[in-house]
């Protein structure tokens, strides 16, 4: 039986930076994930970095204000490990990702 869990983890005390986590589980096994860093910019939640398994492989999409995506393959096959990797990367580097995104907004 498939179950989907979706929840947020906030990264700052102002609650303006968050991780959106979607996990699809079938018979106790993780079969799909989306881990997305979102920032509250210009009065709306804006996705900046997304990890997922779309296209059949685990990867990171670096999103830009223009709508472009830079796809970076990550060689992790086990989705439970991929989930941990994605969450930890965002926790460690969200400020860097946000600065890079907002610099592109100003161009």
C-alpha cells in the first residue's frame, strides 16, 4: 500500500526559509522523494533548490528566477540515503543557495 507524506522543516526563526519534503512509501520502502528548499521572497514561497528522482535518477535542480533549471546528477541509488543527503545539504548550504538565487534576481 502506497502512502505519501508531505511536511515542512523550517530553517530560521523568522519562518521564511523552509524545506518541503515529500516522501512516497510502498510496503515500508521509500520509492520516491522530493526535497525542496523554498524561501519567502516577494510575498510568496519560491523554490530555489530541488532534489528529486524525476527522469529516473536522483538529482539536484538548481532553479533560477528566469525559470531555468540546472540539473546535477548525484550518484546515490538508495532513496533513504538520498533523502538524508538532500536534507543535510540544504540545512548546511541554504544561505549560499539563497544568495546565488537573489543575485540572479538583480540582473
